[in-house]
C-alpha cells in the first residue's frame, strides 16, 4: 500500500509508483472513473494493457526516463 492505496508496482527508494490498467478490472465506467480519481490523488504513473503489450519498447524507454529522473531527485 502506498498513501492508503493498493498499487501494482512501487519503488520506494526513488518514490515511483506504477499502476497497470487492463480492461478486466476497469470494464465499467464507474471502475474506470474511480481509478482515475485514485490516480490523480496518489500521483501514480499509469500504463494500460496496450502500452505494455503493444508498445513494450516505448513503455520501457518511458519508464527508464521516469525512474532516472525520480532517482536524481530522491
């Protein structure tokens, strides 16, 4: 748990939290909207199924940039 929220991935040493969003758990409008509110409040970085499966290299490159920036400011 991070800031009272259950999260998918968390690197506490650099303060990065990543949420992985898939259709299975967000297929209703209410679930999707609730998750958006939770993400805004918690400051989590979010990636969808397509980011990970369809564009893994782009997503990995973005994660490298995000974690490097977070590590420098930690």
